[in-house]
């Protein structure tokens, strides 16, 4: 039995809902979110702070969202009104779930996932996401003013820069090291001691090891094996899941992924349309992982003749009459090139700001 598990933002939708909501609600919220997101990358990938995981940006921004008037109803309305699907994703998921159990494991906030499931008629019981009840958290007026002052300090900080070869904290530029230390004080000494600090303790974003835990739960729930899983991801929040699935013999695919995703996946896909994922999922179910890897070694649409569903193949040919979407097996020899090509392509699909996030 094959099992299809996918991230949401990237393979299914073009949004980065938390970034977009923060940018819309908070003055200069785009810079606030970007700095916190890069701080998240450093804590998760370089410092490896105990108990911290990729994607915890979504709890770090909650105090600021609350200070600027975020409510559950506002998050729901914004999510529904701004939802932007990846072309072909609804059709791809519809086909995939008709041939195998299909799940979404996402770091996204639940109000956004609710809007997405409604839009594409996807079963909510097959989704893991970040649950948050922002109305539940108290915030006295004095804390609102303090957080607005802190927000101003953060947006005036130099942008965090993470060199491609950085592996330990000392590899970071001196200016970035100072910013990281100051953010440590802000979040883990000051904000966490406030009433709204409960958000940092209680909200548990589904990223990093929580995504991997969700994958394990899905496999256990279906009495399956990791080698039966095909996992699609695109960012740092998928790294732990990629490692888990790959280590268990399953197939891992970076879809328009950033450097973190390409580094950990086995196949890189660059495409403006998600229907290619239905094609690869079908190949995985019918013929197994090695067959899909072989396809990626010498990728050509013509090699699918006689192997793929005629309707899927016809759709792919109509979408790409001249050149097929890029599918390539990731190797040590081509990894640097694919990181460069995939990160650049990602920005053409999702925009410069979102495409640059970890």
C-alpha cells in the first residue's frame, strides 16, 4: 500500500499565510516576519536549540499579531479571502486520493487549513496543522505597547545573513551574531515572562520533528511501512520528514524547494503546475521507488508512454507542449546546481519575498 503525504504551502498552495497575515496586519510586518523567520532558521539548523524546531516562527509572531488586533475570526476571514492555490493542485490531490491514502502535513495555522480544505474538498481528518486559539491568550494594554516597541526594534535590526556554508554559530557574520543574541533576550527572557508568553509555551507548530511525528502517526494509523510513503516538501520544516522517510526506504521529492529541501530530498521537481505530482505519485504506487528514481535519472515525458494514466499524460502534454516540467534525481554532483536552480525557480512561482523564506 502506497501512502502520499505532502506539505501544504508550496505543493498545494502558493501562499505563506502567516507571512501574508503578518504583513497585512502589522506595519512593516513583512520585515518583522522575515527577520524572525531567519532567526528560526538559525535556531533550528545551526544552533539546534534544544526543544526548538523549524517552523516555530509561527508561535514567535503570535504576541505581535495579538498586539495588533488579531482574532480567530480575522484569521479565518483573511485566510479564506487570500487563498491562492497552486495551479493543478486540486486536480492532482483529487486523483491521488482516488488511488491511495492521501494526507497533508502542514506548519500552517488551522484557520488557513480550514479554508484550503473547503476550497479543494479535502478531508480535514487527513490533515495535520498548527492549532492556535489567539482569542484565548490574555494581553494587557501595557504589554501591547511593549510589543509594539519591540516590533520597532526588530524591524530596525540588520537583516540576518546566513552564508551557504555556515554550520555553527561562529560561521555567521558578526553583525548577525549580535542580532541573534538580542533576539534570544527578547523572546526567551522578556516576552516569555509576559502574560502573552503563554503563546511561546503552549502553541506547538507542526514543523520539524512534529512533521516527522505526524508522518509516523499516519503510517502507524494505516498499518503501513515507511518504504510505502512518498513525501512532498519544499522547505526547512520538511527536513526531518525527508530524513525519516528516506531513511525508511520511502521516496522524497522537493517541489520548487529551497536549499534546505533540495539538500535532503532524492528528486527535485521544478514546475508551475502541480499535476506532475500526480504523475509521479501514480508511478510510485504502480511500480515503486526505484522506477521513479530511474525516470528522474533520464527524464522525458515520452518515457511515461504505456506506464501512466492516459488522462494524466495528456494533461501534462497540453500543459507542456515544448518542454516538460523539470524532474531530476539529486546527487552530490548536481546538488549545488539544483539548489541554485530550484531556489531561483521557487521565487518565480511564489514571489521574491515568500520564495526567500526558509
